[in-house]
């Protein structure tokens, strides 16, 4: 293969450039069109993108050969691009990766697989709502609440979200009978879309967002014991009251301005928990798409909800 990465990319692109005689439309039926570059404009675009990738992976991973580049490196490249490019440009780049991948494999007889594993990142420079609360800020809020012996039910709601990533509406619906210590589950009854689900109480081993010595089971047992009748709600206040308490806590601690523009309230905690869960799964060696699906199910969504997950997990790698 030889020479530097830029040359390796360029050589594959040039060797698959159509110098005449090939018809793109007829070759589409045979599938060979992905191995051929049909116009000067396409060649120019692929060359520019491949040069950027070559520089990025060399600087960040010290990679010298094409076959050493994996999908995580390509994902990291797009994550960085999301800070300077719009959604349309990102999608164009991802489409070009498909062609680059094919020409590389065709020329060098290798089997790189990047395109199928790419998740288009959230465009952070265009959506103010895409913000997750930091672990430091969340812990500061909870420490202040317990230090001042706050009796607000909003504190319980914030604990439930920080531990289980549930919606503020879900925290306000949980009843004593939903805490099943025998079967080790927290039942979420008829949430968004009238869907119910069970969350494993011991999921704290997967979520490292909440900094506390009290386990999920111990927290829920204390909560269970504090409630009377089976239908008594753990958080018997309105959703707006929870978000108002959160905003006031942020203001008193001096970081309300960071979350004010996002205006997502408890949802920014839910996003942080989702990222923490995703990070844990990836550290254990879980494949990217399966990790996304597990987080999606945990949050109360279905499988293959990549568009949705991009708004929750802001660092996909």
C-alpha cells in the first residue's frame, strides 16, 4: 500500500475514476457503480474529504495505514465536524464515506467497514436544547438539597431521574406499588404513548452519573417505607413545580445561565444519565448500535431510534 494516508486515499480514488466508457445507470443494476467515480466533481469532493480524514486520524491516533482506521475513528471525525458543519453537510460527508469505503476495498483488497457503523451526530451549533447537565452540577444540587434538609418532593423527583433517567412526568406518577423490591424492578406505568416498562433497580452499576454511597435499592426501600397506601404517589406535586425547583437550585448555585437557554428542565438530567449509560456499555465492549438500542429501551423508546438517540447521547463514539 505504501506512502502516507493521503496518498493511499488518493490512489484508490484515482484508480476508480471513470476515464470514459462506463455508464453509471447501467452499472447500478450490477452494484458495481459504488466502485466507480463518474465525475470530476465527485472525485474532487472525495479527495477533499479523504484528506481531512487522513489528517484527523494521523494527528489523533497516529495511524499510518488505511486498514488500521476503524469506525470509531471515523465517528470521532464526524463528532468533531458537527461543531462546524450543518446537518446537510454532515449527511453529504457520510454518503461520501460509503463511496470511499468501496473504492478502498476494491483497490487494496481489504475489508474496511465504516459507513454502516456511522451515527450522524447532533449538530450542537444549531440546537440550544442539546445540553446535558454535568455530574458536578447535579451533585451540587442534590448536596444542597440534603444539606438544607429540603422537604420538597422535587428532591425525590431529581433523585429518581438522576438514578433511573426517567421523565419528570414519570417521577410524578410513581406510586408505592410501582416499587417492587422483591423482583428488583421499578415499574413505569403508562408513560409517553401509554407505554409501560420495568427498570431494573440495580442499574446503578451501569450509570455512574449520580455520586452517592446510597445504592438504588436502598434509596427505593427508604422511599417505599416512607409511603403509606399502595396508591400513594412518591412525588405528589406537578411537573412544573419540579422544574421550578431545579431552576431555583441552579440559580442559587450560580450556574443557571448554562441551562437557561436550553430550557429543558429535568430533561437535561435525563440526557446526562443516557450518556453515562452509553459510556458504560461502550467501556464493556458493546457495539455502538446495540449500545444505542439498550439506552433507547432504558429511556422508554424502541429499537433503531438513532435520530431520537442523537438528541440524548451527545457523544456517540
